[in-house]
C-alpha cells in the first residue's frame, strides 16, 4: 500500500466518490475486468445497510443502479441473521432482474485492519482475492449476461441504498483479468501492471484524479485523516 500524507474516510451515511459512466468500466464492453482496492472498515456492524430475510450488507464499490446493474463489491454486517457475517463478495449481475453471481470469502475480520481486495471477471467466471491470494472463483456464464448501463461508478456506495464506514484507497481498474501472479505482485509491491489499466484513484489528496487516464471522480461529503 502506498504511503500518503492523508487518506479518505467514509462516514457510513453519505460520503462517496462518483466517476461518470464509461465503457472502460463495463464487463460487457471490455470482456474482462479487474478491480483492486485497499479497504479498512471502522466497524464490523454497519448502520446504513440493505438486504432481505435477515441479510444486512453494504455495497462499498460498484457500478449499477436499479434496472441497469453491472457489478459490485459487497460486505455483510457482523450482525446479519443468515450466517454471512462479514462476508466480502464480488458480483456480476443481470441488469433488469437483479440476479447476481459472484465469489466471496468469509474471515474473522478486525475493525481498523487494512485489507487488499481484488475482484475480477472474464467471460465465464468471477474471482475474488484477499491480500494477494485467490480465495474463490465461480461460474456465471449461462446465467448472467453482463450489460453496459449508464450508471456511474461509485466508491463508498453503489446506488445510495447502503454506505461503507471506514477508509478506502488505491482503487485501480483494468480492462482485463490480471493473473494470480500479477495480483500477488500488486499486493506485495504496492503497484502493478499498467497493461490494460483504465483508471487509478490513489485517494491521498483532496480530489479524486485518475492518475492512469481521464476518468476523474468527484468526492461528496469527504473527511480526510492525516
């Protein structure tokens, strides 16, 4: 993880970053996608969550809104009633019905602990990694047909129905699936391949510039921690 003078803290109720929609962020147009981020949840039980039948989760980074869902990262609250406490997932969706298929891991987490999370998709599978190690992969082909929509990419939330509480930094997006070795190097070295790198948001300064391209983001209700 890159050391910076400050980093962005998300308050769990309204703080988020929004990047305008672009084909570079859609599995449907690129065919493959890898999204990497460092996260540090300040709590294991979130306040503004969503879910049904005992599930309580937040979407902490994703692209999609109702009727045009694409992909997202999800983290469940510790107090969920369905046995998924603090599960972290990466999903791809059918746009209309909301059906999603993804990969996940479920560890005993600690509030205030940094984690490096990577979600990836190719034409058939989803993948998820923690701290440079692949933890799960699942087939979505035949059930999910990714479709590009007009919803923006958001960090800290997906569509305002839930919000992340904690810190997020060094969000990177590639238009290809990075190999296991590349993801391990990204975790261990703090930087990765620029081949196919579409966007990079270090989030160590008071704006959200894309240091890899032209997809600049806008920060709403930010808090910066030195």
